[in-house]
């Protein structure tokens, strides 16, 4: 971890307000590096790095999907599970409009507009996860039980390798 000062983002403010104990993990952000780059930079398993994906349903309602870094989301299965016709990823501009965060720095905590959150079921089996803290190059480490407590996500099984 670098000696940089912890960023104070909307996500950090949200976590502090919810009294969540979390660890800070700063790294040099790599454009289009994704979870592979962050896990390599921090020396952690990519499976424990959780992606925050902003998506839209067929009526353009935004939603968040939390997924393991080494897995993809089956949007077809997600749509089936939540009972809608279609789910698709947002463009970077639309995702930023919904979340208030730049793509690459999107956190599920402290988003601009409240959105339903869907979380891959196997995330809760991990002891600790690393998820974006609201800034590119910054992850926070916390138990998945805290994500469940504060975000109350719908637990789904929509991940594919």
C-alpha cells in the first residue's frame, strides 16, 4: 500500500456513517486494467475483488450488480431471476450519471441515486472482500456481511466464468 492519504469520498462518508470498519487499499490505477490489475497491484486474489457494475433494465431503470472480479454477469439469467425482459450494462456516461462515480472508481456505497443492488451469492462465503471506495485506485476491504447489512442486496446466482 502506498503512503498516500486516504481519500474522503462519498463511499467513505457512507461507510463511516454506517459505522463500518474497513481497511484502505491504494494502488496505481491502470486504465482498462480492471480487477486483474488491482488484485495484482495489491497482491490479493482477484476472486475477492468485487466489481460494482451499473446496469439498466429494459425500462432504463438503473441497478447495481456486485460480482467477483474473475467472473462475468449473465445478464440473461439476471433478467430472468428478477422477472424482467432484459438487463444490459450502462455506458460510462450513464453509469456516472446514476452513481456519481467515474467508471473505474464506482462504489456501491454513497451513490448519487438509490438503486436496487444484486449480489452474487458466493460473495457472502468470503471472509473479506475488496470493493471500490469511490475513487480510481482505491479499494476498501471489509467483510461481505457488512455489505449485506448496509446495502441489503438481493442475493442472486448469475455469475459465469
